C-alpha cells in the first residue's frame, strides 16, 4: 500500500469515530483521541494484541505515525492507553467501529450469521466470575466478525440480537439465526433494515414448528431442520453436503407467527449434515 493510499485510509477510519465522545478535560489532554485511535489501529494491523504491544509499536514507529497526524508529544504509555479506552463509551465505540468495518467489507448481498457463544476460559470456579457470553455477527464471505454484544447469560440473547442488528448496515444481506432468534420482533427488525432472514425452528416454537411441518410436503418425521425464510433464498454455511432441501411457499395462516410481511418460504433439511465449503446459493427461490 502506497503512502498516499495509507494516509487516505487512515483519514477515512477517523471519520467514522468523529462523533465518539472524549470525556477527558480538554486542557489536560496530552494525547488527542484521534492519535490514540490511529495508533491502536495501525498497531493491531501490525500484530499488536495488548496495550503493551501498542505502546511499543508507537515508540518504534513514531516517524511513520507522524506521516498521518502530528503526534506532537509522542505516543502514550500502555497504562495511559488502558485508562483512555476504559473511559470511552463502549456502546458508542462499538457503533463507530461496526460502521467502519461494514464500509470496508461491503455487506450487500452477503450472508451474515448471528450466533451467541460462551467465551472459553472466562469462568472462575466457585462462582467468583461468571463466563462471558457474546452475541456476534459474522460475515460469511470475508470471514469477519462485524460486531459483538456482551450478554449477562445465554438466555439473554433474544434481547441482545436486536441491539446488534441495530448497529449493522444490513441492506441486501441474508441474516441467519439459530432457533433462539426465531422471534417476531427480530424478524421484523431484519425486514426493517432492508435485509432478508433465514431462521431455524426448534421446540421453543412448538406451534410454529408444527405449522411449518404441515406446510412442507411429505411426512413431518423426515423434516429434521426446518427454517423459515423471508425470500426463499437458500443459505448454506458449512452444513450439509448432499441434503434434500425442500422449499415451499409459506401458508397465509403462517403469518400470524411471523412479521407483518410474513415468511415467503419454508425449508426443511431431511438428511444428515456434513461439512462442506461455505457458499451461498440464491437460485432456490420461493415457490409461486
């Protein structure tokens, strides 16, 4: 990447954080927030994983950093970096960062998987510290996490998913969520963001699942993984290599359990799953 291109990219990055509030007293600020953010971005891109790494990068690459901004007083120590980031509004920072990432990747017509996971080794024994649960938005094609929301426990994913969706520019994308996210408000939020949904069904939606099984041709015993879709678009993300996927138009009476626009298609997977490369097949549309 040339110097001019790198400079332009750095300036674009900072534009997305222009509205991020800095609560430090203006007269006591030694290191401007834009310098700290740019330093952190470039250091992380160079492999930094901790504040110590970022501070070390700043000391070694000060001349390089001054190609972008003044850095009149040099770069901050790792303790100062930690204090500044700890004082930032985490949710507003997440909004800024997610908007920047989305602009770089281009989400249009991509598959975005929403899923909640427990972070490994974050739980301390005897209840000293509960495990950390995160709900993440993962863009399948660039294999990039676009945003995350921390929840108190796994059962709170239903509350966290709309907050995460609100952060993302979803227009033109297909959003996939497991059975926990099969909620009317979540489906409507995706439609409002001008995206399409693909939602799994399990026993937590007993009545809706029964209706879906009735709408899929054949015996309900063969439909092991039904989903509802807003467009009938078929999204396969490393699931089944040779599945028999049945698609049918959604019944009019199914809309009572779905958003106002209603699902356009119902799909059922009737064969065992097997890992395959990730891809998206839009050729399978809703039946007329």
